[in-house]
């Protein structure tokens, strides 16, 4: 079976942390004999004096990304597509993406062919996959990882692109039931949607010695460590986390908060930390290599994930559960499919800072309860999340789509 994969999120040489959950999918498919060709399109815009900061970032990305590279022996090609400012997009995102990849797809089709096209997001990957499927008379499907939750609340033309993709793809796949329910409320897919949970590297994410991990990372050897892993933006609720920590700082004096990741709020967070007088207790750890995340999880006492909205099924929580860490998170999207409230962690309403602080304090002050929740979370994670299972289920879906034609 030959699969053409479209993924704008695929890790790039200049940004290896982007979409780090996608290569394991390719690995499992390849192990099962599926031949995968990967196109990872890169947005491009002319070098003009444009008054749009986002486009300057697009220009920088296009300049830094090579046209192709090898990942685990698999060639990844990065054709360019025109990206308009969000204010001027008006629903052209998916179509411009399609135009950008079309020539590369034609070349692959002539040289080796493919049996189906798989986009890694509904928009723009799946939108383009559906258009290419029509053109090359091949089935097209897409896996939605979470961005559709934003588009579902977006402008009319953003919702229209999601609807068109849902109605024209031969199969849609979602990483959580909550995400499937939300997205499919916009339109009826051609075939009933499938839910395939994300995977887990159980060998990498396994509990270890806390003190040794703290020594390795040069973290405080004594006291409680709270950990947040994720991008620093408004959606992820990191400002709520700072406020919550501020509320409990006096009660939990020997506690520290580490924010692993980076984002648009870094400057604001730095200012707030100074304003709160917590520079010796809250730390921005920056982006970390994925293989280092297990050490951070081993070193911490509690993982906090206060997302306000937009969650498909956060890998950070799957990995934290596998490391036997109790979790305090918000009841958003697919999070309840990872964290069972009062069993493997505590769930609170998004934006409820007092409830967030109270839940964190409860688990910090009751290490036995935290340990019990972590152990139950690990059992649940190992039973539900596996890259092999993910790969097997995707192959079954591929075969089902091909057999239905």
C-alpha cells in the first residue's frame, strides 16, 4: 500500500519540535509494510514591506526551511504555497495550499503512484487532500488533531472550509471523541467519523528516580515542583496558571513552577513573574528536546494543564499519565478522555483560577492521594495509548476506504 501524506506540521530541520507526534505514526505504518511519501508544505509570501507581523514570520520560516530532507531514511519534501494575511484570507487557505502542492503530487504520481492521500489536519491538509483525490481519482482522508476546534468558532469562511473538507473527504479521523463531536456539528461527513487515539512511547515515558532527574536538570532537590508543558499562548491558560500559583504561593512555600515551552506570551509572563515577586519560584524553561521531557516529568510532583479551549487530545497529558504523575487540568475538549476526574487527576472549569489553585494545593498537600492518582493514570495510559495500536487502526481504516471504492 502506498500512502501520500500531507502534513504542514511535520518536524523540520529548523524546528524539530513541530508535530513531534507525527513521525511515530509514519514509523508504525512503515513497520507494517506501508510505503509513505511525505509532503510538508511551507507557507510563503513575497518579500514586501507588509504591515502584517505574522507574514514576516512566514517569510522567515520559508527562508529557513530546505526544499527536502531525510527523516529516519524517509524523504520529506517541502513545496511552497502562498499564504495571505489572516485578515485577507477569506477562505483561500486550503485552496492556495492545494495549488502549492499540486505540482509535487503530479511528479510523485508519475514516478511511483499512490493508493490514497492522507492529510494530517482537516484544514488545510485535508482540504487539499480532498481536491487532489478528485483530481487523481484516489481516496482521500484526514486526521484532525485539534485546530478545527478553533476554526469551528472562527469566521464564516473558516467554518466553510471545515464543512467542505468534512463533506468531500472519503474518511475523517479524530484523536478524541469530543473533537469529533464538535467538528462534525458543522457538517455531516461522507462516512461516519472514526476516533483513533494518539500513541505513546512507553519505553521512553516510564517512571524514574526523581532526585536523579532533578540533579540532571539542575532543579531544586527539595520542595514541590509543578510542571506545565506546552506552548505559551492565551489558549493554553498559562496566565491562569501564574495567577493560581500566586494565590497558593504563601500556603505552599516550598513549591516551584516550571513552564517548559515557549510562545507569544513569554515577554508578558516574564513581566508578570517579576511583578508578583516570584522570580525565584517560577521559571520559563523554554523549548526542550522531546527526549528530555521524561526527565522533567520524573523531576516534578504534579503536572498542570489549564487550557481555556482548543484541545484535541493533548500528548503532554498522555505522557504525564504514563510517567505516573497526577494531573490538574481543565475540562476542555478531549482532556477528560485522558484524565478521569478524581481518579487520575482533578478537572476544573476553564478560567476558574480559584478552583485551579485549590486543586493544585490539595494534591501538593496530600502526596499519598497524588501518588495513587498517578499510578491509576499510568495503568490507564498504558492500556489506552499505543503507537502500534494507532498504526494498526489507521491501516484498517485505509483498507476499509480502499475496499469501499
